[in-house]
C-alpha cells in the first residue's frame, strides 16, 4: 500500500499481538519504524518470525 504522505511503498498499521515486545503499541499495533520478517524457506505462516522483536525488558 502506498503511503500518500511519505510516498513510500510501506505497510501502514501493522498489527501485533506480542504484548511483551518493545514495539507493541495501543490497539495491538506495531510501533517500529520498519519490521523484518524472516525465514526465506518458509512455506507456512508458522515458519516465519519477526526479527524486529525486542523484549520490553531490553527496550
């Protein structure tokens, strides 16, 4: 989706259910500037992971 304000192709309002992540925000939204989802060999949703995750205790 294109963000009309910045002109970049980016995902707006990324949801996140991981409440112990530093970037977990109000209404279960991710507050990181960018996210990285990894596992280039994934064939199922459960085989991917958000490498942007940082425990709140480290944030």
